[in-house]
C-alpha cells in the first residue's frame, strides 16, 4: 500500500500573539512564518483569527471579502499577504482563519485559506460547527450570534506529501470530520483553534490525542498566544500529536513556534501494531466515509 505521507516533512505551528491592529498582525505573522521556514519547516500553520482579536463583536469589523476568488487586495489584504508569504517562503501555508463576509448573502464566516509554495490558493474551509456553549459560572459564548456555518468537509492534496484534513477549533469535537479525512487517506489533521481557559484545560489535549488515537494519523492544534488583557483568553498550548496519540511537541501559553518531524513510517508502524483499519466491522455498523458527504459548499 502506498504511504499516506510520501516523504518526511517538518511541520511548524505558529502560536501567534495578535492585537487590534490588522496590519501589525499580518506583519507579525509574516515574521514568524519566515522564522519557521529558516528552521526548515515545509508546512506552516497559523492560529484561528490570526489577523484580528477573537470575539463575535470583532468579526464584522475585521471581516474581508473572499468571493469572487481571487479577491482584490482591498477586499482581502489577508488573502494577498498569505499568498505572497507562501510564495516567498516556498512553503505550504495554512492561514489559520480570518473573519469572512459574503456580500452576496450578507453572511459572516470563520474561514481558513491554504496556499501552496507558488502562492496559489489550494482550498478554503469555513468553520462547520459554530462555538455556542454555556458553562454556568465559567463561560457563555455564541458564535452563531454573528457567524454562519460552512457546509463541507475539507481535504487538501499537497502534491509533494499527500492529503491533509483541515477544520477549525470547535470542529474537533465532532469526530466524524476526522474519521472521514483519515479514511479518505489523510496523513495529518490540522485544527487552527482558540479554546479558552475553561475548555482548554478540560479538553484541548484530550481532543488532540483522541483524534490521533481513533484515526492513527498525525494531529496538529494551533492556538493564538494567551493575552489576559484581551476580551477573550485563549488557552495556547499548541501541540502536535503522533499517530500513536503521543504528544510530540507542545507550547506553553506564550507566543512561540513549535516543530515536529513527520514520517509516514510512523503511521505504518502504528497501524501494523494495532490494525484498526483491518478490524472494523462495517457489516455491523456503517462506514461514514462512504456515506453522503459534502466536499463542496
């Protein structure tokens, strides 16, 4: 069987400190991405809402128009900054997420853009599951007050390496997305995400390791750095988990870059030792990766 990951690569997750100045955020992201590439990174990931503060009150102020694609630089300075950066650094760049506005529908989305080393847009993912929670005495947050959900599973073919699955933050709590991606041949699941101090302490590492364990693939979670003066306090602790659910690299809460070396042999060894892919009983329960799945909006 062909390797899911065709050749080894170095993954970098940028735990970026962001503020209220979009231009400054874009410049800071550029600096950190170039730092990662100087360390040999082949795929670099930015966090959720990397160009703006995170919060429902900020989405309308910081949103950008992405359609029709490609947008003008006036419509989406972040799109053009990411495209130029991927080309300059000659890397695959997963642009965390940005607030998007679709003027044709008047809807707002939480949207991730992935670019290839030539600066071409490979794929767009709109957050499918919106972060609407109420934990008494802890946190109440409702993305759906402003945002609309995306409507597709996002798989991205990186010609040099293989396929990755991409989703955003709260999407990780729904294992169906990860299961579909893994059974469709992805070697890596990436989640730009901004868990908070309540949900992060409870479930951040648990979710990362669970998705890796269930699917025997690499998993990367990329958070913003924590800013206790901001309206929303991100958990931080960006991490990479291997196919055997072991944490390979983990940040603290401060701005930093973490790295991990990914190798297809580790996937093969894990699946040979615990052969889940040969043991599933689709005569007893359905294979959701063969069901009615939306891969396009």
